[in-house]
């Protein structure tokens, strides 16, 4: 593997491992809070966004640059199944930006959205992104892409747990009622 691909892999992996560790610390610490960021010019903002965008973006870049185009057989079916997940997952992620609103997607407090995709899941963009990264790893088929995509998926599994206390404080009983009737993901 060329050295630039190993560099992309190393930076993506380091970003995602660091981000996952900091998100877990946010969940289990009373004092440390990374996400949602308290302000645009906070250290949390300058820490979260480069790790998040860098780690996820480099995961996609690495997976695209290292994809092995199938020449037939089971690899073709694996690749096609993965690409279907990519298109559906990231398609719904993008749709969710407009359903929730771009500013709310990036942590603004512009009102609790409970309609549209948010009728089925409190975190439909995360569910869709999980599907998209699962598909990316599946379509690529390499162990390295699988590791990066697994770390990316873990980010989306952890994020709701960091957001829920903030949403409970911001929306109180309205959010509590929403939690009662809408699963965190699709079934949980």
C-alpha cells in the first residue's frame, strides 16, 4: 500500500479513536463535555469538528481510494450490496439535514423536530449514516476500510448518548414525551 494511503488511514484512525474516547468521556464525566459544543468559538467546537469531519471524511476517502473493483462472483454481490447501503444510507443522511434543518444538525437549538424522519427515530441521520458506513466497508471489502468504518459507526452509536442530557434540559417534558414514543435508533 502506498505511503500516502497509510497516512490517510493513520490520521483517520487516530481521529476516530480520539473522538470516540472523548465522546465516551463526555457520557461518563460530570465535568468534561465535548458534544454538543457549548459555543461556536469554544475549545469543544475546535476539537469536535476537525475530529468528526476529518475522521469521517478521511474514512470515506481511504475507502474510495482503496476499493477493489469486483471482477465477478461473490465480490460483485458484496460490492453491489454495499453500494446499495451507501446510496440509501447517505441519501437519507442528506435528506435528514433538510428535515431537521442544517443549523439544528450542527448543534443549534432551533426547536425540537419530531416529524418527518424523526417520527421513526430520534436519530434518523445517525441511523442512515451507520447504514452508509456499513455499506462503505462492505463495498470496499478490505480489513482496513472495515476498521475505519467500524470506528465511524461507533461515533454514531455514541453521539445520541451525549446529546440526550442536553435535549432533556433544553426541551424538558416535550422531549421526555418524544423519547417515550420514538426509539433512539429504529428499534432501540
